[in-house]
């Protein structure tokens, strides 16, 4: 059975992910805001793949979640990606 964590915790998780991504993006960060970045596909974030994997590992370390290879496949919107990896199997 899969459960989604409460909105507050999910919001904090998304804010952490956004902060880490903004630190690594080659895009002009003044043109990105929280709403804008969440609606971008992962491929449009302008983050090198190695840096993106480091971000994923950092999120895993801070939240004790595990991101599967399946969750890393495709090119979802950042918001969808974050919500998907924040599900916890009980």
C-alpha cells in the first residue's frame, strides 16, 4: 500500500529540491521561481546529469527515501517527479 506524506512535509521536500536544483542549474536563476521550475520537465532544468544524480542522492539522504531507476526514467515535470518519489511504501 502506498501513502503520500502530508502536504506540509511534501511542501518542505519540494522546497529543498528546488533549492538544490537552483544551486546547480546553468539557467539564469532570476528567471526561475518556485511555480515556474515545478512546471518544467526534468530535461529543461539545465542541470548536468551527474549534478542531478547528486541532488537525488542528497534528497535520499535527507529523507531516508529511495529513488528507483524506474522513477528516474522518462521526462516528467519536476512537480510530478517530486511527488512520485515522495510516496512511501508501507
